[in-house]
C-alpha cells in the first residue's frame, strides 16, 4: 500500500492507495472523530460496498444516506436528503461523514460536511477512477446549478482519502475511460514523463492491470497534491487542474448534466485547449495528434458533441468561475507537461478553433 | 460616527455605527471588490431603502434580488433565488454581495456569498436592531432546516458592516423589542456595567432616542467583537453569545419559524437560563426578577409559549449544535455580567425549571 500526504499545515491529510485498502479498519477509524458516522453513497454503489464499509465500523453509531446515482442529482434538492438524514438521527457537530462513491457523491458529501452545523469532518472513499485521481483530493466540494456546473460549493478538506483499487472491478468501461481522461490531464499539465509512461501503458490501464492502475493513480494523486499544497484556494497555479474543464463544463451544461460523463467532456475539452495552444504557436500539430491518439486509445471523445455551436460554448463559458472582470481565462499548454492559465490570448484564435471543431 | 474593528488577522473588518452612515458612499465603496455588485434584500425593506443604497453605487454594475420577508423563508429553496440572480447576470468570483435587511437577509446573503463559486465577498447593511447588534457581526451565516434552526451554514466574515440608526425609524415596535433582547444579552453575559446602564435607559431605547440607540448598539457590537476575536469558530468562549438561544431555538422550532420573532424567543430563553442558574445557586432570585423586569419593560415575553411541554423542549434541544457526544451543553449565568458554557449541571434542576415554566 502506498501513502501520500496533502501538505496543508494543520489541515494536512493522508491518501492511502492500494489493492485491498478498504479491508483495513486501521486505515479508516483513526480518522473518525467521535461515535456518530454518516455514510453517504448512491443506489449503484450501496449494494456493492456499503456492507463492506459498515463492517469496519462496528464500534460506531452508523447511519447511511443513499442518493440517486448521477450528475443530474448533484444539486441542492438532493443535498437536502443528507441534511434530513443527519438531523433525523440527531447527528451533532462531532459527526463524521464518509463519502462512498464517485465524484458526485464525494463533492456532495464534502459540501454537506462543509455546511452541516457550519462544518463537520469527513472522509473520502472514492469508488471510481475519476474520483480516485481527482475529485476526492484537494477539498473542492459543491453542487451544480442549472446555469453552471459546481457553482455552489466550498473548500473543505477531508480528514483522509482511502483509495482501494479493488473497487474498480465493478466500474463500467465507460467510467474507467472517463477517469483515465483526468489521469492523462496530469501528464499534460505538469508531468511530461508521466505522459510518456501513459503512451506506453495505456493498454494495461484499459485492461485494468492492478499494478498499472496503482502506479497511475498514485502518480496522479501525487501531482495533484503538489499543486493543491501550493495553492489551496485557487488564487493562481491550481487553476491548471482545470485543463479542458472550461470547454468541458460548457459541454456538460449544454447537454444537461449526465448526458456525457465529466471525464468525456474534459477529454474533448483538452483537445480543444490543445488545438488552441497549437494555433497560438505553443505546441506542435504532432503533439496535438499524440494527445488525441492517447485519448482515443482510452475510448474518449475528441470532438464536441454534434450540434453544439461556437455560440453555445461562448455564452456558457462567460459564467465560468475563472472569468474575472469580463475576461475569459483559459488553461493552455505551453508544452506537453506544462500548462498556464491566461487571459492574454488572441480571441480570434479561439473563435477559429471553435468554428473548426463544432461540426453542426 | 463611531467605528470599531473586528480583529481577525487578515480577515479583520470595520463596523461603522451612526446616524446617517448610509448616506456616505466613502464608507461603502472601498469595500466593494470589483465592478459587479448584487444587493440582496426583502420585499419589506426594498421599497424603503433600496434606491438609497443604489444611489451610492452609480459607478458599479448593480443587480438586486428581492426575497420574501420572514424567518419562514430562511431556507435552501429561497437561497436558490440568490444563485439564480447571480448566474443570470453572470456574476463572477469578483462580485460583491450586499445584505440590506435584517437577520434573515444577512444570514442568507452571507451564506450565499460563502457558497457562490466557493466563496465571494460581501458587506452587511443591517436594518433592524437585532441584526445591527448581533447577526451582522461575527461571520455566522446560514439557513434553517425544518428539523433545526441554522443547521446549514458557514463561517464567512463580511468585508464591512455599515450600521445606520436612521434606518430604525421604519422598524415596527415588535422588532425593536426583539432587538433589545439581544442588547440585554450582552449586559448579562459579559458586561454588568452595561446591564446597569440598560436598567436606567430602557425607556429611552424604547422611545428610539438616537443617542441612546447609538450608545447601546456600539457597546453591543464592541462586546460581540471582543468575543468573536477571541474565538471566531466557536470552539469555546463564543458559545456564551448563545445565552437563551438553546431554549429560544426550541421555541422557534416548535412553533414553526416566524411565529415568535427570534429576539422574543431568546428573551423567554434567557429567563429560563437565568432561573436554572438561580436554582443551581449561581445568581439570586432578586437578580432573576431584575432580568425579567428589564425584559418586560422592553415588552418581551418571559415565559415559553402556552402549550409547549418540557418534552417539546428536550427533544428539540437534543439536536442543538452545542450538543457533543450526547451531552447537552447550556449557557448559564455565574453572575449578572458573566456567562459560562457547561454540560456539568444537575439535569434534575433543568427538569424542574422546565416543569415550573411550561404552563400547559
């Protein structure tokens, strides 16, 4: 089993990564604050892993809240179910929430923990590749609004992140691919050596080879932990983690949440960012093709959805969280392995890329 | 005009207190971060003061969100209206929210600011005595849940608090009284000299004498600022600010939000806490009578609502935010001018006080 620390002073916390991590109560219970525990999960994950988790918590007063599955339910209305469960069971400020699920469950549980009685502790047990390499680490929590993704939320760090790669055995292929999109992202934004490793090992990842998964997840978490430690609340460098996300969020908002998986939208968005970076003279056409090829080997989309127009992108991107005083900021690639956040780019090049890639 | 500072390191902020403060743009605009401003108010306050406030903000892009009036609307559903307004107007992370209203508007606006895009800045312009002396200062924000008051929220400090006592001219008498309950609270918990001043000057306050109001509001804010500076997130001493609130919240929850005003419920709750303190041997019967007399001169209730039983109190108080590992903690008076938070009290005395005061 591997271990990492997210270094945030008195809010530092460990990430445990390995095969079978969730069979070890010693990795979990030291991070539970008091007697009361509330497991938040969804109707897909609950039948698979809820009993396994509860078996580690025999000495605690445990309740569970089972949410409907999917990004379409990542909203304030569904969040109320968590508060209902906590209050009906009279959970107090010393309760510990545990997120057992993918990115949606993790983001919602973290936000519920941030808000319940003005803040309680929580633990992340991510069950998808995407949440294991990205959303469970770093303390971004929140829900969507019909007009924008993750528009309502908080920064709230977990007490610990417990990643068991065995849980990926039940993950649908499409979700595996979506998670690999975020893994590829780390190679692109800050780790060219990892990008090269991914080009050589993508087939192993797609075949769910345990060693390859543990390696890729550990390396992704390490890359993310470094960025988060440097800039917890995204006043600067942390925004590079959003490579492809501004385009991707526009896709998700346009289609309605849940049509495309988050990682699929990010994949297409990363190709759009790469092509814009190329057009601005930063990376080569050949590199764009390498990025596309790697994403395609992971069965990911490399074009926006059919029928989505440049205007659809621009109007949704105008409310992106990275917009400041009306200037659109984007994450672009200076090279493979080095991303920058900038509003200093030729807007006409963005229009050209949108026109070229939106196949109506 | 008087000025105070709430001393919280890099989150310190000023409180301006006086007659006519809201006619001075120089007190407001330095605390607005960028071009975008969203004023959140309610349908009672908007016709009275919204235009006056907007006149100070000619150089900004201003939107307003007008909420329905009352504690009954302090919930997540109503909060959505604020997010709708912000997103429809494409407000970004540099937006500044301004709360123009009483405690409900202030708590909801502050919570919206805490959550919008994971946190934006906000300014408090409280328009009731209660919000001027209490809820606008200290960064507690949130909404109610059907099973408990302020159960969903965040600590989020404003950039500034602007208190104009002229705005109190339009305040209904009942709201004036409710605010005075919180003023009396400061005398009881930490400022016996102020309690004596209040005994001498309660008639002036009830007659809305400007000098008396400015004095009492300033002194209350100073007392609160001291407590908050010592313990921002209520890990200890800050809980004394909740004198009467555990009983009071139970009354509000039992009756349904909005039946009794918050200050009215706190007034009855403070008498309950005082009687329990007396029964535990800390304050005298005469002092309890002095407290009751002062509250009665402010036209405030000194008994729980008719028909509310000891069991009603105990079952609601069991989910109070101050409960830790099943032990009920209460704010009690060691003397007039000194409160303590404790779970070390004889539970049978609480039962006796409840039995004695609940007139069924």
